[in-house]
C-alpha cells in the first residue's frame, strides 16, 4: 500500500513519491526561474540551463561565474591572466 504524503506546496495528499502533487510539480516546472542571486536580489529570468537564465548562463560559460560584480570579474580576470601565455599587455575589465 503506497503511503500518502502531503504536497509541500498545497498540502494535498498524493501517493506520488515526489514531494509535490502533479499539478504543483507541473506549475513549478512552468515557473522555473533563474536561481542566481545578484546583489541579494533573486534573478527573475526564465530558466534556461544549470538553474540559470540565458543571461546568467552566458556569463557562467564565459567567466566561470554567473555574477559579474567587480570583485568577481577581477578574480576571474586574474585567474585567466595567470593562464595566459603572452607577452602582450593584458587589459583588466
Ligand atoms: Zn500540490
Ligand atoms: Zn538570471
């Protein structure tokens, strides 16, 4: 006999093994948004990949971090510069 567990969103009992009932699961998937918190504000962008919206995912791919505040950008720059094998000037962001 399957045990019924209340949905964490609406409290409706369901015999589904997940923590949410079907409608809530579906709704949640539809409402899935970017998980990035920037300047203590949660990004409202539509989810694209890796729990990030398109914008943040691009940044993540490019900089290794979805955040581009100055400190992070600088850290990423230093990390990148350390790996560069060049005699040319490296321009910080
Ligand atoms: Zn529910
Ligand atoms: Zn985002």
